[in-house]
C-alpha cells in the first residue's frame, strides 16, 4: 500500500506542472480577433476562430464543429455591435458552456473597448437595410482600435490566468509598440489620400477612412445589404463624374460587376481591399492585414 501511495504521489508530481500550465482555450468569432489574441496570449493560449477571414462574418451559420469549439472554450471573444447577432445566440445555446455565456468572465464583447462610429438614433426598420443601431461593427479596420482590442484581451487573460500576467503584459507592450510604429509608416504612405472623397461598396470602411483621413462620400449599395440597381448605379456615375471621385474600395467577397461598370463609365479606380486577417494568402496577422490594405490603396492611387 505504501509503495502504491508513493508511486501515485510521484506520478502526480510529474504531471502537475503540465496540468498547472494548460493553455487557455480561446475561441473568437473572427480571424482578426484570433490574430490579436494570439499576439497577446502567445504560448499560454490556444486560439481558434469560428469564421474564416475569406467570409463575411455577418452571415455565418452554427455548425457542429463550431459548437464543439465553444463547448470547450475558456474565453469567447466577439466583435459585438450586432455583427454576430444572426448566428451566435443559437450557437451559445447549443454549446451549453456556462463559462462563455454573456455576463460571465469567459465572454468578452470587444465592441465595448472601442469608440463606435455610425450609431443610430430614433426608430429603425428593415426598409433602412442592414443597419446597426449600436454602431458600425467593422471597428478592427482602424489600427488604433487594434491597440484597444489587444489591451482588453490582455486584461481578460490576466483575470482568467493571473499566473501569466507578466507574459501577457509584455506581449501587449510589444504588440502596441510595433503597431504604433507601423501606423506612422502607413499614415505617411497614404498621406496623399487625406481629405480625398472615396466611394465604398458597403459601409465597412468608415473606420479605415477615419484612421487615414479620407472621406467616404457614398456607397455602391443604395442601402446597407441591398444590391445596387440600374438607377442607383446611374446616379453614382453622375456623382463620380461631377465630383471627380477617383477611387472605389470594396471587399473581395462582393460581386464585381457593379464596380466594373462604374470603372468603365467613369474611369474610377477600384481597390479590392482585404477586410480581415486570412482574407488572402500572406495575411497571417493583424500587421500584415494593414500592410496589404495600404499596398492596395497605393497601387490604386498610383494607377
């Protein structure tokens, strides 16, 4: 009996360090949040995204693989501002993981960490299109918000895993310093765009415009989520010519026919911008996302 006791004790001593340093399982609703969480969490976290960067995260659907990820998660990071409202609530209900239910420490809505643009007041209806009363949810497209997101994630990781506070804070400082240094480079590269009018396909890039000083004066969609008509495109042709608007920006997952039509009628340049980490090959982290966005904008301006 004593021999068995000592053997069991020795086994527990051997495996206890591994148990004590098990990585936190972090699940995110987008690859952008996953990239920032990985940058801050390092080897102390295991990060998985519920949606790929190639897709519009508004329109995901709950799948068994997603339910399993949420069921096992210690921390769920969401964009919020109604971005996931069509699919996340039933996913949370099916996963039955109390740790990551809203209001618990394992649930973090990052929209509370940033100043949201585009908030709406007064009555709303479906006739207004796909609108978000609490604010535009595409806030990760302002790199300054990347620092705010990272800081909020680091604080929550510290709350859930205080033993690794120093590691999280050191990585946060590194991420912040790198991002701020790159922001100066990106701002200089896009200095010629400051104050210029731009057409967007969808209301996704208002944060990008705010960060770099250009102005989105209209959208290809007559209302958010509503496909353009012949009449709305004709009106845009007139406006582009009258106001000498030189650039149209859009995400890669929208149809290209309308943009091509506007280019043919007005010679407006079209920049297809990666909207998320993972949207195209070579964009594996948050810094690379903005490197690619800036490169596409510069190419369009120089054409």
